[in-house]
């Protein structure tokens, strides 16, 4: 069964919707900035910048909605509403028994959990909000999306660290192919710009500490890269069986052609040094799509800007594509958005679909001296044109725990 993308939604460090986010991405603008808080002084947090949302959910949602949802769920609802409207469902909508919801988060309601603990410690257990558990649970975003759109075919939330959003889209693809649903609202969300996650990632030496140059801190594939930049936001795609989309005359952005999922089984945080699991995920995605490497024109890389991880992925892409890698345009959009953790694969799927639709590969910024080991054509500073005709693009997402997900889109 063919699966298509009929709706897109996001709220991100580049914009409050898809149009503004994509415009900023093509312009090569950074969404990273210095945080306006006293965390560094009060707690000694060593990183003072992140990719924060341009439009806060409180500017879009009602006060009762923000009070009963963790920020991660708020972001998911904002993106889901945009995607649903973009898909053009009329008053009849979709048969609820044929509609699914799969929205993931890598960390979940960290703001709710830690705020509740502060309440217990400072004011006593009796002052904890009754909705604390429904707000902090990692399936809260998909549950609220399911409630909003009456999605009864199934509501799921795979938690696989930074691969979570991409895995949700892969599961949505499989949910439709298996016949469980005609339409699935799927994607990822994350709201973890909080002193604890920042401190913990910094302790792992995972974060860039370029406090004096926030916008230049995320530098995928540059020889001076020193870690990722925390980001926040959500991305949501409406996936639909092609038959269902045609029956209602829906506009189709792209086809979802294949998904590959593997596990490194190597280390709780570090990727397998040879990138075998990553390459295998890409191979499986193309095999399932019925494509060869010659069909691939574009890759949106995971590329977090870490000294080790970037080149493991780049070598894997080269190993997969061989000499055809010279004709493939590589983009590393985390250079502009920061790393949305569980939301990253979803936002970058939005970018991948938009790249196919507009035939423009978005740029990678902040790369002044590319790593000499890089053997794929990196799009730097300004967008580059993708070829006409039928082409395919891969979106890679990898996560702590050794999770590897590769999605193939085609148009």
C-alpha cells in the first residue's frame, strides 16, 4: 500500500509554522541564541545558549490548554493543528476508527516532573497538581493529539532518544501499510531546555560550550566542531494511504517509500565506531522502497556537530552510496535549529519533504573548514537545486542507546 504525506506542521527555533521555518532554513538563519535566565549564575550551568522557539505555545494556545499540558505536549498540539489544517480535511474529517496518532518525545515532560519535585520539596506533597502524571508521562503528547482529533485506530509513542521522531514516522508508515489506519498523525516533540538536561549533557561533554558565539556553535562537519546545541520544538506529518488521499482530492507533498530501523547494541551513548548499524538502516530503507542508491539525490543527515558522531555517519553515507555520493547533496540542518532530541527526526522530515517539493536542498551553516575526511557534497551557506524528475531523499536519525532510523521520501 502506497503512503503519502498530505500535511506538515511545526513550531521550531526558526519559526512558528512550516512556512516561516522553511524560509529561515533556506536563508541560512540560525535559531540559536543566548538564554535570558540566571541559570549560569544560580546553578553553575556551563552552557548559556540554545535553540529556543520563536513563538511560544502560550501565544497560540488558550490558558486552560497550557495549564494542563507539559510544554512538550503544547508544542505537539501546535504542530499537529497546523499539519491537520494543511492536509485539508473538511468537516467530515476522517473515520476515527481509521485514524492513528504516533507522536514521540525522547525525554518527555521534564519541566513538569522537576517543577513538581520543587513543589514537594518546598511546599509539601499536598500542593502537587492532580494532573502531574498525565503531564509528565512521555506518551502525553500523542495522547493529547489522539484526544484532539479523535484518533482511535491507535495512539503510540516510541521512545528511542534522538531517533524518536523519525521512528514515529516509520511506525506511522507501517501502521498504514498494515491496514490498521488510513491516516496517521505522526512526528516528535521536545521541550528540554532546562538547567538539568543542559547540565547533564554538558557533563557528558556532548554540548558545545561556545557561549561567546551561540549562532556559530552548531558546526556539523567543521574541523572545530565541539558538540551539539540543545533545541526545542515539534514536527508533525500527516501520513495517508494514497488511495484515501486520492479519494478526497488531497494535495500530496511526497511519498513515504521506506524505513530502516536497526540497533547498534554497542554502547549506551556512543555510536558503533564503524557505523555499521547506521549504514544497515539506510540499506534497509532503500531495499524496502525498492530503490537503488542511484535514485538518491539528497540526504538530510543526523549530523549533530559532535567530534566523533558526524564523521561516523558521513563515512556510512559514503559507504552506502559509493561513487554516487558525488551526485548527492548533503544537508545538516541542526546547524540552524540546534538538536531537538526526540523532535529532531520529525522536524528534519519536514525539511526533507519540503526539499523534495521545492527542489531545494537547505544549507548547512557555520562550516568554515570542512573535515578533510568528508566525502559527500555538503550544501554550505546557500541552498542548492535538486534535480527534476522522480528522486528520493533520505532522512537519518540516530539516538542514545544505539537506535538508528533512516526514512526514504520520494517525489
